[in-house]
C-alpha cells in the first residue's frame, strides 16, 4: 500500500488553512518550482507535480474532506 502524501505539508499550510491561504501557498510554490524556470531539472518537475496534486485535492471541498478522513486512519 502506498504511503499517503500529506498535501498540507507539501503546500506548507496548516490543516485549518482557508481556501485563500491554500491558493496563496500554491501560487507561491508553483511559481518557484515551475519546470520552465528550471529546464532539465527532473526534481523541479516532481516538486511541481506534487504541488499541483496537493492543490487539486485541497481546493476541492469534497476531495479535501475525503483526504482529511483518510489522514486520521491508522497505517498498518
């Protein structure tokens, strides 16, 4: 089973963050880690992909609620 990535940690926000705080964090990180700013850097592409995925999950209320519920499940 794959380890659940903590989208809040990826964006550097608290779980109680508002949608505006999440959006600001995403824009700041996306601009800093965009692959066009780091041509040929595979790590920048991976970071940008993780940032984009985290924003997609946390910006959608339904996906965010599902993610929050999964965060608190024990991992065996």
